[in-house]
C-alpha cells in the first residue's frame, strides 16, 4: 500500500511485493546461469557440429542476458525489502527497476527465438546432451515469459487508469462544498466500479444460465463490492499481512486475560437443565441439517466406506423411482440422506434438490423419534448458493406484532420466501400434518440453510405458534435487532469456536478493514518479515509477535489522516478511515444497517489450550451467549474449519457423550470475546 504505479496506471500489487517472487526467480536464474556456464566451459567454447557459430553466440549472449537479469533481480529484491507497508519512500526506485526488468524481456525473447532456430535447423551432429540443454533453456525462457504474462493479467486493475487524476481531497467536514466537477467524477468512478464488478461476476459465473434473477443478483452484489473495495488502496498482500498481525494481536490479548475470573450467573440466564436439553436436541437435529447436503458431505465424512455403500445404492435405484423427489437424477443425494438420518423412504413427505439463485434444496420428513415434522434446508454447496449468500443488502421483512425496524439479509430472505411458498401454497405442510397431526413443526439447517431456516420460521410463526428452529452456524448479518429479539422464543443458534460465518456481516467487514488499516499503518516491520513470521506462527505456534509500532515516532494528527492513495481512481472519504487514531471517533459510525444472529445463541468452544496435538481428541464446553458477542471477526486457522458441518456435529456429539457438561454463564462468553 499504496498500489504500484507504472506504465501510467495503478496495479494490484505494491512496491514491496517483489521480494518473494524475485527471490524465486533469482534462484532459478542463478541455477540456469551456472548450468550454461558449465556447458560453455566443458566445450571450451569450441563446438564440433553444424551451426557451432550460432550455438556459441547463443550461449555467450544467454550468459550476458542472464547476468543482467540476475543483477536487476538482486536490485529489485533489495529495494523491495526496504521500508514498511505505509512508508514506500525507500522503495521509490522500484518503478525504474521494473522498467529495466521489462526491457530485459526483449533480448530474452530474441535469444529464446535464436535457440529455437538453432535446435530446429542447425543442431544435427551435435552432442545430444548439448542439444537437450539448449532445448531446456529455450523451454524455460518461454515458460518464464508465459508466467510473467499471466502475472501481469492477474495484477491488472481495470480501475487503475491514472490518466484522469481525481480532484484534490477536501478537508473533513466540507464534502458538501465539493464542486460539480468533483461530484461528477466520483459518480462516474462509482458507476465504472459497479460495471467492472458486474463483468467479473459474469466471467466467474459464465456457466450459469442468464436469466432475470441472475442479472438482478449480479447488480446487487456488484454495487456491494464496489462500495466495499473502492475507498481503500489495499493490495491482497497488505490484507494478508494485516490478518497475520491481527491474529497474533488477538491471541496476545486472549492470553493476557486472567483465566481464573469468575462471573456470576445472570438472573436472565437459562438454567443448566435447559442447556442440557437444548444440546441433546441440537445434536439430534444437526444430523438432518448435515444430511441436507446430500452425497458430497456423506462421502467426505465416510471416505473409506461411503463411496462403495453409496455407489451400490445409486446403481440399484434412481431419483426417478421416487415421485416425491425433484432434481436428483441418479438418486445419490436421497440415498445419502437415508444413510445419514436412518429414516425410511416412507418417512419423507417432500424432497427437492432444485437449485437456482434464491432457490435452495430442502426436504420435509417425519421424525418419529422426536415426534416432529422436520424441514431441513441445505447450506451453501454451489455457485448459485454463493450468489445467494453474497446478496447481502437489507430487505424489509415486516412481521405482524413485532415493534421496531424489521429487515433481513436480502438473498436469504428471498430463499426463505421460495421455500415458504412451496410449503404453504403447494400444501406440503398440510399433507405432513394430516399424517401426524399431533407432531410439532421443527425447521433446521446449516450455514445458508440455517439463515434460511430462521427466516422461514419467522414467516411460519403466526400459523404454527409451537414451531422450533435450530440454526447451525447461521450467517451473522441476518436479522435486524427487532427480529433477532422476536426469534429468541423459538430459534436456537449453535455456533462453534471461531467460526467466521456467524461473525460475517457488512458492518463487521468494515470494522475488520478498519482494524487492518490501523494495525498495518502502525507496524514498523517490512511486509516480507510480517508474512514470514505470520506463516511460522500459523504452522508452528509460539509466542505472538510483540507488534512494534511507529506510534511513538509519529504524530497523532498524521495517524488521523485518511489512508487513501492520492492517485487511486476512486478516492472518497470513508467513515472507516477518517480517524484511525481513536476507535470512539464519530467517524466510525456505521453506515450499514446492523444485522444480527437469530434467536438464543448456544456457543461451543474448545476447553483447553488453543493449540493441541493433531491426533488428540478435543474437549468442548457449551454456554449461552448473546448475539452482541459476535460483533467482531476473530482471525484464526480454525475460522473456516469450525464452520464445517461435520465439525459442528462432532462437537455436539462429544458434548452429549461426555457428561456432565462443561457449563458456564451467558455473560462469561461476552467477557471472553474479542471486541
């Protein structure tokens, strides 16, 4: 940070990003130069074969070109390693070195062509080892040129054209005094950013059918992404360095807490018997939430026995044999559900694997063990589901009798509306309850399915006042505070460890971006050292970095300035960065509507040290938490692992089998959550 400006445009790479790729290429070039020198010395410059003059010229020229490239790479690596992320001054000569390195591709291309010409025409009668060495050198040249071209495409930023300079930044508080020209520039820039993100999404999802819902989803996601990424000058390696620093900083804060702190039970906390009952129910219903994923999760969870068992079932029958099933042509999904849940075919009322944007698979079954009509909704498993997840804008969700603002995650709300229409309009629920009228209605799901199940439960609550919902690892940015409080009577959310998804919301992402900028701007280590130490810490542990900063050597007013590149195409004041010196600044007021987890939150954490041997069995503890405890994203290697449905199911089964439970009051988690 800031992005490197060369060839009259800003790129998605910074001047301190050349250390590792430069060292790798330097290693290859040195070995290449040594091999060429050995070959030339072995023959002492005299080659007894056709085209020996061309071969001698090629080898001498190759040694010279490789020598110049090695010198330029040494200079690039050395200069790129200087300074810090936000202090590119010592690296001001990087653009000139990049121009020099780019010029050296011309003679390399010429010499690669000369080598190819000699091999194809004048290499007859030469030593086969010599011919093989030249062929290897030519192939290596073309591979490096190809990799370089791919790298240029990868770091190309469509928004990086610096020919049109933005107007000068106005002081804070006087944005309303911007000229018409400045307003027009920012409007044009934002429109361009939206178009670029739409093009990226279309390219990524080119295999999906083009319909109206997809175009609407692309437009919504593109606007969200353009707003989120347009006001920073971060490159991907800056984000990686910031995450590494944040993880160590969070671990250091966690270790500094007093483990002997005892917190009294809150008067409003549920009793321990209630927690025990809910854990048993959660462990039972999680099996159905996991089963909704079909054969991929079943195979993943049963790597040795699953493929053979499922293959035999799929060969015996197909989805066409079941008139209640839709979208499962081979029947593998349904057979995996039978294997996972232990239910019989007659226990299923409706099974749908139809999958589109805002339309996700689900099934309705009769759970005789718990005397429930069970609706299980599948989580994210396809690119269409990802688009549903990313449609994260707010949508009004009015509910009768709920005071306050009622709104929810747009994509999930649309998915819940789709399932609601299927259940009610098609008479699926009436059909199930006509079979077992004394059964209660239970809705469950994991991840995207958990969020959809929660919204679906809210929609069905007035018609089925006794329904219950168990949401496993639901998205954090789901419901408004009014709806989250309303759902506490019938929704239980289960969150495992440092799972990212329950902490994922637009305000939390803005907060994470602000924290990354703050910790990166204050660190006085070069980026390559941050990344190396961060990788070592993730793999082998140890003590968190002390995070030395430049705070003592920099004035507070300097830190309070916006960290926005002056030459960026899209530059506007952002509430996240106007004041990095104080977290309590009014500038940090959220610009996005806050969204929260649904219902009561059952929080499961590992009991013991944060790092344990790979093959040791974890011990878990469970306690009631609060949606407000998940307002900050925790950086950890387990932030994705803890979201996997098999991990959640394993943790619940471990808690059920290892009685008595390890319990703690609801306020305990709030004091141990990093804010």
